[in-house]
């Protein structure tokens, strides 16, 4: 009976995996066809138009767009995770007035859609003279309400306050306590938040669309959209570009999958 249950579980997992991977498989297959042939039926086998679509992608500003997206995503992710971890550490370890009120306020900001503050943010960036640069796209990801919430809740169960007090008694200053005591305790949470932050900034489309109108500053989503002309949308080239730009995300997930899953499950239990 146990063997039958194991086989059934494996079968269900295989079916779910195939369903999950099917859209990505179809994206890869359709990227090997001409735009006019994509809608003629389901493409389960590769075509012979991949290299032409690839040439169309590389003929544009693809390399520069990749570099811009990497600059934005890496910088935004690094600073966002740092700020979120420090804020979560402070909200857990330090006792100060209005601590709970500040945490509730941070949670409340998660309910505000980004589109509401977008106009004000654009006006502010123009007033500072840094619109039409990568700076506004980067700094908008620095303060993550979800990141602060995530780190705060994870630290509640992962970092005993007694450990922090012992480190202080031994003469550790606060930064050393944070980096050498707290950070090793929350590596799964940091890995999870890093992946989520990187994917969020990498896929960001609306903000770059509004703030950037120079081709040399286009990020990957803008570059893929620019493959559409006035009279024709080259879906084959767009799908080829999507295949190329999805690869870094898959590599990151594969590298950090164990910590990512551990962080999600631990966060779910603590939440």
C-alpha cells in the first residue's frame, strides 16, 4: 500500500511539473518560428527560424539592455535586502517608542498600489533632475515594505535575543552583531528575498516605460516591447528575446532553490 502511495505521489508530481513547464516549453518552441507561423497551430516541435529571430534580437540594443537590467537589478536587490534585513533586525531586537506603530504603518503601505504614487514620484524625479536615467528605477526598489515584513517575521523565530545579548556582553558592537550573529541565522530568508527582489526589478516594466525615453537606457522589458513595429509585431523575435532573458532567472532559482524553498516554508510556519 505504501509503495502504491509513493508511485501515485510521484505520478502526480510529474503531471504537475509537466503542466508548470509547458508554457516555458511552448515559448522555446514558438521562438523558432516566424511571427506569421506562430498562430497557425500548436508548435510542439522546433522550427527552423531560430537563428533568424536571434539575429533580429542581437541586431538591436540587446547587449546594452541586458547590462542596464543587470545594473538596476543587482544594485536594487543588494540595497533592498540590506535595508530590509536591518529594519527587521531593529524592529525585533530594539525596544523603542512607537515600534509596533511603525511596523503597522509599513504593513499599511503594502496596500497602496504603486500606480497611485507614480505621478508624484515622476514629478519628484524631474524636480531632482535625475529623470531619464537609471537612478529612479533603482532607488524605487530600495525601501521594500514586503522585505521589511518578511525579515521581521523571520527574525522573530530565527534569532534568539539571548544570543544578541551574549554578543554584546562579549564586547561586539552593533554592526558586528548584525553581520556576524544575525545574518548567518537568516540566510534562507535572505536568499528568498534576494531572488524575489531580483525577479521584481528585472521584470519591472511600467516604471522604466514612464521614466525612460532614451534607447541607450532601455531595460530588457522595454527592449522586448521595442521589437514591435508600427505595422508588424515580430512575435518570433520577442519570444527569442524572452528565452534569452529568462535564462538568468532560471539559473538563479536553480542555484538558490534549496534555500529559497527553506525560506518560504520557514516563513510560512512563522507567519
